[in-house]
């Protein structure tokens, strides 16, 4: 393939290996194709502040992939406010058996995700252009999600308050964060508790990243 990401294809492949993931070459190529779409549409739609192709590899593709080992038990995933489809589209590409529903309030971002779904042939991915609090969990493809993820919410309290109703009993909320947000953890709404904190080592990123797993208390 050709494109702005081609010079960094080896960096993506090396990063995938460093994360301990074994992905077919065709899957890696689809990740690169998604990245090219993101770069192309970003010129007009302002999907992400990152415009450097190399940074797109580390800050978006590898960052999204880093959570994959911690989602092994999730079959139906809702991605809240994913903007350009991160991590939802990336996870749908690498796990074809995972049903991913993206919930995005901004119309142009939802339109981009829909276009990516079509161009990449992602039958396991769908996008809803709605506010998360207006979405009923049983209306999502595949049924009530057993995992709800976000890397864009400003606070854990807001994420839980707006998205908690979507999670199936026994399921979890997954919050992608930078530095471990101790103050935000302390401010979790009643009825919810931190179940696990995973430090993520994203190859080439050079910044702290954490995945917080939040479940219903008791």
C-alpha cells in the first residue's frame, strides 16, 4: 500500500509485537488503511489534534491497541464519544468477533466513522449519532454491552453518570486515562467502585497511560 503512513508501517508492526499481540498482516494493513482515512478526513473535519503521521501510529493506533489484552472477556463493547473512532474502530478491526457500538454526539465525527465502517467492511461495527444518556442499552446491536469504554471523557464521575446505565450486570466501564487520576477515583458516584488499574506501556508514546476498570459496587 502507499500513503502518508507507509514510512511508519514497520513502526506499527513493531509496536504490535511489543504489545504482545499477534495480528495477521491483513489486519495490520487495515489498521494502516484506517489511519490513512483519519488523516484524509482530518483535513476537513478536525477529527483529532494529531496531524503528524508518526504520532498517529503511537498516540492513536498503538494507544488503542494497548487496551486489547484487558478486554478479553468482553463480547459487546460500547465506545463513548470516540470522535474519530478511537478506540472503537481499531478494536473492531483487530477483533472481528467483538460487537462494537460507537456512540458519538458530533454529526461530522459520526459520519466519518460510518464511512470508515463502509470502506473497511466492518460488519461488527456500528455508530449512533446520539447523546449517550439518550441511548437505551437493549437498542444497541448485539444487545446490552458487557463493556463500555472511553478515552475522551473529562472525568470519571461524568463517564459513570452518563454511561453507567448501558453496562450489563457483571460488566464494566473501562476508562482510558493518562496519569492515574487519584482525585477522580475518589469522586466516583455512589454505587460504583474501582475494580482494577492497569498501567499501559504504549510503544513509542513516552507518556503515562492507564486503563481503569470500574464496576458496580457490591
